[in-house]
């Protein structure tokens, strides 16, 4: 603001009307030129975006130590068995086979550890959610099923049938008793 005011004053005053020492006149012109240059530079700098610093790369942190070489398959199987409590042994074996196929894919070789880390985090999250639901009392589970029924009612009929089918297969990570309560609540809403 001050630069602009000084610049306007210096530009509005004609240098010929100054009957001042030529050295002082030269210094004033240099000051005016400096102010003009700095204001133009400030305008250019505000237009030009400075490159943003690159986002830091953190990578994936495993919540536990990575398994020893050669023990990855057993570690994965144990993780699946411990985390997907809602699945039967055949379904857990299918999940294990699917993960092995993904991990053996040559396109995923460079990110194998990231895939394993992300899967481990998700698997533990599923286990914790299942345990929290399992620790609810029967009354709390019933109340939760009633709330879910209201949301279920809002779904289009096709999605309702699909969700009920998935619920009946036992693929959702909810305890069996809660699944049965929800199935009973949802079945009445299927045309």
C-alpha cells in the first residue's frame, strides 16, 4: 500500500518541475524505478504459482512385524482365520486362495508388501467390528436390526433382494444371531 502511494506520487510529479540538484534527482528516479520494479515483480510473483513441495511418502506401516521368509502363506492363513470369524472354513479357504492369486500376480510383485499391509489392516478392522457387534446384548442387537430395517426399507426392491441374499449367505461380518434377527426383520419387507 505504501509502495503504491509513493509510486503514484513520484509518477504524478514531473521531474522537470524540480529545481533540485541533479544527483538528488537521479536518486529519486532510481527510487521510483526500484519501486516500480518491485511492484511489478510482486504482481508477477502473485500470478506465478510456486511449485508445491512434494507430498511426503510415508509408505505402509505394518501393525506387527512382517512374517519371516517362507512363513508368509501360513501367516496369511492365520490372519484370515483369526479375522473373518463370520465365514465358514470353505469361505475362508476361498478368501485365502483369492489373496494368494493376487499376491502371485507378476503385476503386483512391486507392491506385494503394501497389499499385505493393507489387507492386514482391513482384516483386523473386520475382526474388531465383528467382536464389537458380538458383545452387544440381545436387546441392543434387536434395536440395531430395527434401525437397519428402516434403512433397508429405503432401498430399491432389487437392492433389497440382493442385500437379503448376501445376509443369508453369511458373508456380511456380523454375528450369526444378529444376522438371523436382521434376516427376520428384512424378510417382511420383500414383496
